[in-house]
C-alpha cells in the first residue's frame, strides 16, 4: 500500500511537471447527472406523518412505512474559464427527493370499524448554484479541481393523504442560501469537450420550515462544451 501511494505521488508530480493543459478559455456549458444521498432523519418524517394523521382525526394502530433519502437528479451549468487555474460557474442544481411512505390501519375519530389510510411525505430542494473553481492541470488532457460556492435554494415539502375515498394534498415552500463544496477530475476530448467526475456536498440543504434540513452528498458526471 505504501509503495502504491509513493508511486501515485511520483506519477502525479511527473504529469504536473509535463506539458500543461491547453486550457480552452472563455464560455462553456454542460449538463450533469448526479447520485444524491441526503443525511435526513427518518424519525422527523415519522413524527410529521403522525401529526398529520392526528390533525385529520385518524389514530393508527398498525403501520407499515418506507423511507428513502437517496435519489438521482439532473442539472445544467454555464461557465467562464478566466485562466488556466480559475473558472466561474452558474447553473441549476437539483438535490433530489426524500420520501416517507406510510400505510396505516386504525380508527377515525376513535370509532370502529378500522380504516386503511395512506400518506406520503416528500421533501425536495433545488436552485441556482454560483461557484468558483480552482483548477490544477496535470497533463494536456487531465485536470483536477476544487469548487466552492452557494446554492440559492428553493425547498418544498408536500404531503399526500388518503383514506381510500377522499384525499388531500398539502404543500409548503421556503427559500434560502446553502453553502457547497466539491472536488473532482476532468478529461478533455477534442479540446472543446470536457468530461468531469466530481464528489461534493451541499451543507444544511433545505429548511426547518419544510421539515428537512441536512447535508447532501452528490457524485456527479458532468459533460461540457466550450464555445
């Protein structure tokens, strides 16, 4: 393991000392696909669902529930490569959905017979991301980079509840500012195309006013073209 680490450092140093990346300066644009994992608290969603049942006068006796804090998402980016080592970017970022699904049997107004009710509690966050990139060319085609910025976010909580006869849908939204940071590697193709792999985090994404505020980890594939 130690030898492998030393070999990697030597190779990286050799690449950096070689020919620098022929950076395509100016405007570029691209699209991204991300795998998203939010550090959400299942218990908070469960308590929210119980509170909503109570507001409708329904008392669960048995419950089957599922919780999913992982999702996939899409986005786009427009950037300006100012120099070999610096770029500014803006674009749309979707952090996916967190969903709690509840299926319960219980009493309405504490009166038999038992009824079957269902409820979905879902939160989502998306918005406009503004960031600066520090870039380090390793070779003519390979670069590594770090990113720091802010997400101007819009967070939404939606609740769907039904007793099998009627249904209600409730929704609340909040806006805010969330910090983001990431690091990654990019590979250029035909000088104007770049394929980037990136791992990042949005800190405290969401809002307490829409139930869920937690860190979001994202693994992202991004493809851009320079103009």
